[in-house]
């Protein structure tokens, strides 16, 4: 049974939401990191991500400048750092120094990988489209890296005030 409600109320029911960290590196050599919940796989041949990135974000400026970035899926141990990356702008703040996030060098993109993430995807900017109020950034995956530890779980945003927690598979494999 459904009850008509404004979209912003209905959307509160969609959580948990996958959250990624988008890593960039500017002309000054400094890396930046931002949390993004508006993320989806947009193509499998070639692999692409689509990300909703506010044009006020420093990350948006750096993606347009360098035309490359890393999409990292944070592990549940990275909740505090993910919240920090998602609540501070990097224009005049070094979020890596502030959080102590560990990095690793990628193979094709100058922005670093996040060493403790579940997986990292090096991406090349394909295009940016803006059908509504938020620019949608399309990135083609040009290299991918995984954390092989089976104990490392992905981090999700569970909604109200950015509650960031891991999610476990139900033991039976059944959802109900
Ligand atoms: C869990 C979470 C999810 C977020 N999702 C988005 C998103 O999808 N798009 C967006 O533009 N900002 C999102 N934000 C806010 C940005 O991460 C925030 O504005 C950040 O400070 C931008 O950093 P920058 O200016 O260094 O690029 C999210 C924040 C959090 C904590």
C-alpha cells in the first residue's frame, strides 16, 4: 500500500546508499578526496561510472582541469575519514594530511589509490552532462585494483545525518 508523498520524503526510504570516494590531484601536485553517494555503473564495454558531483566541489574543478580521477569504494574501517572527506572542502585544506588516509600509486592516473579501500578504479573523464541541477561526470575505467582480503567490507551511508556503516550479507543468503 503506497501513500503519496513529496520525492524528498520517499527518497529517505532508499538507504543504505553506496558511497564512494573520488580522488583527484591538482596542478600543484596536491591530492584531494571527496565522498559521493550519487554513483552508478554507466557502461560495461567499456566500464564506466557516472557520478553526480556538485559544481561547487573542489573535486569538480580538478576533474575538469586534469580529466582523470580515481573512484575508490571505502571499507567500513574508513567511516571517519569518509565523513571528513564529505564534509570539508579541499580548496585550501589537505584532507589526506588531516585524515591520515593511506595512499598507493596507481598505474595510469596521477591521483593516488586509497590503500585500505575495497577496490579502486582509475578513470579517464569521458564527458559531463547536466540535465538537472547537478553535473553528472562520466568516467571510463582504465585500470582497476582490488583488496583481496575477504574480511574487508564495503561502507554504506544509512541515511539520517550520514550514518556510515558496513553491510553484511545475511548468513542464509535470503533477504526476508
Ligand atoms: C556520505 C556522503 C555522500 C555525499 N554524496 C555527494 C554526492 O553524491 N555529490 C556531491 O556533490 N556531494 C556529495 N557529498 C558532499 C561532498 O562530499 C562535500 O561537498 C565535499 O566537501 C566536497 O569536497 P571537495 O570540495 O574537496 O571536492 C557527500 C557527502 C557525504 C558525507
